[in-house]
C-alpha cells in the first residue's frame, strides 16, 4: 500500500500538476486535500506553500539561478522542490530553515536517488550560506518590479505604459496577497444585520462591507459552508462584481438580458434588485454552466431568471430587436483583475491573447446592441484592468454604433464610495482601490431617435 504523502509532497505534486496541465490551482488543491486526507491543522500550511510558491515563482527562480549549475538538466519536479523549499526559507518565519532543507532532501531521496538528493542539499545549503542575490543588480525599473513581484516583464511594462510605475507597483504588490472572501446578502430574504448575526453565531468572523450596502466581508471561515448560504440568504461574490448590477439600474417589471451570465452572480443580483419581478434572461455558451445559474437561482428562491445555453454572438437569431430594457454584457476577458485568486494565470497569459479577446468582445457588443430598446441601457463590464479590452473596446464600439452614447448619469445610482473613481461614463477599479478585484464598467445608452 502506498504511504500517505506529507504536506510538502502534496505541495510538490500540486505544483507539478498546475504547471503540466495548466489546471486551476484552487480546484486541484481542494481535490488533493480530500484525496490525501490532509489534517485540518495542515491545510493552512499546504495552501500557503502552494499559493506562495506559485505567486513568487519568478522571484524564486531569480534567487536560485546563481546556485544551479545546469538548470536544463534539472528535472521539472526537482526545480519545483527547490522553489517550494526556498519559499519556506525566505517567506515563512515559523519554519526553521534546517527543517525545510531536511524535508526537501528526504523527498528527493524517496522520489529520485542519492545524486538528486545531493544536488538539492547542495543548492539549498549554498543559498543558506551565501545569502540571496540582490534585486538591485536589475537596472531597468520595470524589469526589477517584474522580478520583485513575480509578474511577467511584458505585463509589467504594459501596465506601466497604461497606469504609470507607482500604480503598477501597488497593484503588483497587492496581487501577492490573499484576497478576503466577500458575499452579497439576499435582501429579498434577510437583512444584512440579521445575516451577520446568524454567521457570527455559527463562528464566522464577518463585518459589513464599507463599499456595497448589501455586501459582507468574511475574515475567518468559508461562507460557502454556512447555513445562510445553504438556505439562499447569501451569494459568494466579489464587491467589484456587485457594481455591475448597480450600473445596470434595473427597475421593477423590466426585461433584462445577461448575455454572458455563468455562474450567475450578476444575474441573481439583478433578479434580487427587481424584487423577483420582471424577467432576467441569462445566457451562457455551455450547458454545464447554465446548470450553475439555474442552481444558484433555485437556492436563492428567485423565480424571475430564465437560463439558456446560447452563444451570445447569435442572439439576433433568437430575440426580436429592441426586446430588452437593459442588457448586461460581462464579456469574456483576460481576467487580469482577478490574479490574486488565480496566481498561476499570470504565467500562462500572452500579450496576443488580449488583442484576440478584443475581437470577441466587439463581436458580442455588436450582436447584443440591436436588442436594447431605444432609450435603454447597455452595460459592458470585464474583470480586467487592461485598456485594450476596456476603454479601447468601448471606444471602437461607439465609433461604429452611431445610435449609442456614453451615459455619465449612471454615477447617481452607484454606491457613494466608488463615485470618485468614475470618469464620465466609465469606472475602472484597480485591486488596490479598495482591496477587491480589478474591474471595468462602461454604461452606454441607446439614443431615442
């Protein structure tokens, strides 16, 4: 019978799987915790080692480089073992260096042979003896920031050109921290105060959001395992994402289209704001994702949502022109605003992906535009902070669509805390603005004549 893997062996397996299969780290982590029956007291350490090593990969490689004679000959798992051990030595105060090194050498013996164990021991002892190479040796500020915060250099340079060095630095540094879980209280069922009380009685550390009136922040515990979640009193959702429903401004009895809706966070928020009146048509390309929308709506007791599997680029074949009062297009995007939740994402994205995505975003905007009633609202949103996918996409759309204009009046219905960030008819939230995801919203209006 195979012996049970310890925390560092599981971490090594996970880091290998993420790199080989480009699978999402959060899904693999939960699976590995169950499969390996990781003790509750060790889950925190496992999570920290995996996410920390992923977050800091480029920095760790910079630190290791002078100590590895021939990195090309090094097997992939050995490099991962060195990274995760160095992460513990540099960033985790509570783990003695000698213990981290001993564990790494033992894993290398079990997994490889004496020669590999000798290499691992030699590299880590040399780091311990000689200290880390200085980042000051990198003269270019963008290149140094890229290594310092472990972001690809092309991405840092792109952000610096769009946002300036200081805002980019703030964002990159924040991307290295773990996000807080936030949730939206279903105010059609319970008040925020009552929900907070119920959660506190269950042992959760929670507080009201200073940004969104119906949002709460979770400081300890996973709200998805709470009784209020089970009984449809709340939805796990980021505060930035909640702003899309505010921008849309749906009013009772209206007909709304959510064109790229899965898993349904924004659709259910809109449905709640309609107080279960009107109708929300929620579309997604994939049937299994449509099921998520339906499940969420059922759990929350919302009967005004109709979820369908449909490619939103073909909506004109399925719906009459001018059949919706308001449309939300939360478009497919690079997701660069949610990097804290998916640290592995920053190593797989390429610059050309952003240009390719802009083509899809424009095609979707042009497909849904005729479905909005004259005088109606079209909200375009993304969870990215990149100008090409955001401001530039909207600018191209408005140049082509003479019957649409930006609508700065949407600021009046936005929560007070975010109003200073609104620029005319657009809102760009950076992760450092209030610790939420990076997010973009443009509020457009279809002309009456």
